[in-house]
C-alpha cells in the first residue's frame, strides 16, 4: 500500500462557547476518530480512499453544555498495489490526520481559554479494532 495524495483538510465544525461557561470542572473526552474506506475507483481498481474525521469536544457537566467542538475531515488517496489493507498502514494515516488536527487546533486556540487543553496522541492499540472493523466492512463491499 502506498499513500498517493493527502488532500487539504475540511473543517466541518469549529465551535467555541462563551468564556463565561469555562468555569469549574470540565470533561474532556479523548479525541474521536471516524474511519471510512471507499470502494475502489471504477476507472482504476488499484486506488481507494481512506477518510478520517477527527473530533474533539470539551464539556461543562455542571452546566450541561458543550464548551468546544471541532470536527475536521481528512481524505487520503491510497494505491493498494494489489495488497490487502493493513491496520498498521492506516494507522500511519490516522497519525498524520491527528498531527494536522493538533497543529490546526493549537494555532487556533492561541489567546483563548482553551490553551491549557491538549490533544492526545492516538495509540495504535486503542484504535486497532476500529481500523480492522473499517477494513472488514470495506472487504465485504
């Protein structure tokens, strides 16, 4: 498998709540990764696309409000070289998406009340089952 092209990311959502709501204890779930592998291109069966959506949110449970929400979509063109997709290969693309998400996040939270909130690096063992599930769904189609 070979990465042919990483397309520019698409910011689907970027919401920052009012500063007054950033009080007390906040919940910060781990970043969420939504994965999709497309069917092969009709014109060339050796090309598929791997899509990663990275989501981040920060919540104020006392106020029952979402304080921050981000959703960025990453799109990769992959040449299969007649090989079956592997979780390890797709994880490298997830790492690339996560790094680009973190760069965008840190650039856009400067001088905000989010500066103390970090992006966690994705862990292969945590995502292995989700990646394999995406591969299995792709194989069925």
